[in-house]
């Protein structure tokens, strides 16, 4: 059973729904497995809780 973890900033439910569907479809197509065997976990972090290039994303 594949488990996919997506780490990202906050997104709408509609966007997350589409992402989960597309990731699931990719595994079904590539591995020839049933869709219900694919798990997608979305971990969202606000811009005040991650940084890049030495700066918080919230400060950009």
C-alpha cells in the first residue's frame, strides 16, 4: 500500500481534493493497483513555520 506525504502551505479543500485524486490516479496507472490501496497524507504548515534562504516564508 503506497503512502504519499505532501508537505505544503495551506490550500483550499478543493485544491487538496484535486491533488489527492491526481496522485491516486498516478499510482493506479503506474503500479496497476486499486485506488483504495493508495493513501495520501497532506501536512500543511503556515508561512510563519517554515523558511527558505535564511528567512521565514511569512517575511517574503
